[in-house]
C-alpha cells in the first residue's frame, strides 16, 4: 500500500501544477474564496484567492483591501509601497501557488497578466499563549514553556540567545502535511558534523504526515528499534537555549510544543534543568537519588522473584519469618504475583493519564488503595510485594523526562522474565544484554553512554554529579565544539574585592 502511495505521489510531483488546475482543485473545498475588485483611482482590476480558514480576516479588511482599493495601484511593484505588510512575495512560478495559499498567503492576480503573481502574508495565528511547563515543572527558574506555534518558539529562544551567530534553518517535511521544521545552532561553535547529520536525516525523511516532533525523533534516530529515546525532548525554552550555547543542535517543529535536542547521552535523561538553579551540593544529591531510584525501580521486583524462587539462603532469618507469614495464604507463585501487581499498576497509570485531570488523580489514588487492600485481604498477593511494587512505581516517577520514564516501566518486565528463568544469574544476564545494547547505541553518531563509556573524566563534572560553575570551564568533549573552552579557569575562579 505504501509503495503504491509513494509511486502516485512521485508521479504527481512530476506533473506540472498550473494556476488553472489549482483553482479547479481548490473550488472543491468550501473555504476557498475568489474575490474580484477594481481600484478606484487607476481602474486596475485584480483578483484575490485565499483559504478563509487560514487567513486573518481583520488583516484583510483593515489593512490589505483599503490600500488596494484606494491607493495608486497599477502594477505588482506598487504592492511593496502601498501595503502595510512586510511579507510580500512576487513570483512567476506557478509551482509555488499551492504551497503559499495553503500556508496562509493571499494570492493576488491582475486581469490581463497571467504570468505574474503576488503572495501577501495574512496568516491567522490560532493557538494557545505561552504557559507554565506541564511535564518539566520546576519550583525555581523560568515558568515559560513552548507552544504549538513555531514562530513563538523561535522567539522564546531568540530572546535568550540574542546573537547574530544563532542560525535558523527551515525545512518542509511530510508529503501531505508539509510541516515546517526549524534547526537551531550557533555558527562557529557547533560541530558541523552534527549539523550535517541532522540536515541529511531531515532531508531523507519520506513520510506523508509529520504531526509532532516525536514523529521526527522516531524517523531520524540511529536505532529506531531501541526502547531508549536517542534525542532529548524538552518543553522548556531555557533548557533549549542552554544546550544551544553548549554546542548542541535544537530542532523545533510547527504544531509541537516539544523541542528535540541532539546529540544527547543517557545521563542527561536523569538530569533535571532545575539542578542548575540549585547549589551544586544539593543538585548532586538529587541526581544521585534519581540514579538510585531508577536502579531500585527496575531491579527490586526481579530480585524479590529470584530470591523467593531460587535463593532462599540469601534471605535473612528475621525477614524470612515475615515473608512466610505474608505468603502463606497466597496461591500464586512469585512471578505471577509480581506480574499481576505490575500490570495492575500499569492499568492504574494509563487510566489516570487518559481520564480528565481531576478524575484521573482520584482514580489513581483511590484505585491503588482499594485494589491493593482488597488483593491482600483476599490472599491473592502478599503485603510485602505490594509495598515493593508501590515503592518501585514511586521511584520511576523521579525521572524528569517522560519518555525515559516509559522505558524504565518497560524494562522491569524482561528483568522479571529472566529472574524467573535463572534467578540472580538471569538478572545479571539481562543486565549484560542491556549494557551491550547501551554501549552500541549512538545519538547522531555520538556514543550514547558517554561519559561512562567511553570514559571522559572532564564530562563527568556535569553527569552523575554537578560540579560548581567555576569548575566547568570546558564544554562537553563528545560534542567536539569549535570552541571547547567556555572561559579560562583562573578567570572564572577569581573573586575581586571592592577595592579592585
């Protein structure tokens, strides 16, 4: 089916799109309008063609039409002098008509001139205003988040990085949607290989619809079959501006409130941007807690299953009495008991996420309490495992990036399977498979596990712990920036007295 669609679309692009064929196709839609007017001074007759659902009618009525009707207008060159609109394009290329009109431009033609066209920008800005982040919320720091408008998102970064070296490249992706995509980087700082890789993969995308930046992430990732996201997504413009200055590349898509950042590493998914607004001791402590929470969330249930199935001798005598008491009425083996509770937690999460906010919170809290209590009293699960599952679910919520949180939720199930098959040896075997996959994984060709492997001691200053700012004199080595040094170490550590 897709090959047939691809063949048809390629044939269509080869077919020459004329002005008449555009009008014939556009008239099939009720929101296409063609209006005829005549200038009162020069008598010039002209036509306007536009899509009513895409243009701002107040701009047309108050700015464009009064100027076209009452001022001296006889030629296309006069438009730039009489219209109070900045974006006016004169063209003779009929191939541009469809793209421009369906992107919110007004097509102007003059009677008697079939070779020249004018496109007047009058796009309707329909979207929400800048609001607080909903996913990456922080107590300290800016309270702005990206929105669905590409222009507004670029503005949010521009005002934070007001330099001429900030380059913005635009692409149109999607054979049907023609989604605008912007690539942002600092010229003279970023490694050109990273930009070329991004640019080449964007141009190679052959897909009909690009609705969100997540589509692009899946299409340009180094390994599309990996459960790990290989590009960091963020809804915070301050974080996007910070990584641009660091030497990375940021991708924005029209209609998406999330930016993609690349290349990235695994440790960045466990670092909250709020860490930079806190003292480095506090920030490092929170980062280590997140790393421990992720390990706990993935491993605690498989270790419980392995210990009760194969390794009784590892359980302390005092704890063994508690486990025997809690499991003496449970008819299910540990693996089924753990799977039932894990799937129940996942059901509650999905129900809470898909329902309206107030109802979802109530379902999550009340459902967890009711189902957990009822299952223990009915003798289907032990209260010890219920506590471990609850702590595991709570630990998984400490991950700042939502997509990485989903990966952690998924990883528990392979570990559970291997724990049931071979006990602790199975957990070690599954961990070896996971580490092999992570070592081989790359982000835009850069090692995903850096600075842990290959080891980069300098990059460890802002990885699992965060050093003070005056110690971070160099940018990350794996980015290979053209200016690797942020500042000279002695200058950053110098503190002047008031007399100096």
